[in-house]
């Protein structure tokens, strides 16, 4: 059926399929960010089992990013504590 479409319709179909893939990728990335934020929130509340559960859902690259961000946040907090 797609072969019966005029060129403009095929181009539109291709563009919509690409947009769908990109949107799916964006939602996946947003889900990883929300998962990392949830892990930090649980850790902040002292709920480390919940934090571990959230971290376990993340892909390895996101875990590495979360780890770097947590270290940076700890450094910033320590600097602020010294400043006060």
C-alpha cells in the first residue's frame, strides 16, 4: 500500500516515522532523568533501599552520570557549609 502513495505522501510518512522515533528517544531520556531524580530524592530522605531500586532501573551510562552529579553536589554542599 505504501508503494501506491505519491512521493509527497511517502516523504510525509517518513518524516512522521522519524519524528515518532525522536519523540520516543526524548521520552526515554526524560524517564532516565526522572529516575535519577527519584533516586536522589529517596537518598535525601534516607530511604536507601528505594534509592537502590531506582538506580537499578537506569542504564549504566545514566548511573555514571548520576554518580558524577552526586559527587559534584556533595562538593558544592561541603563548600557552602564551609562558607557559612
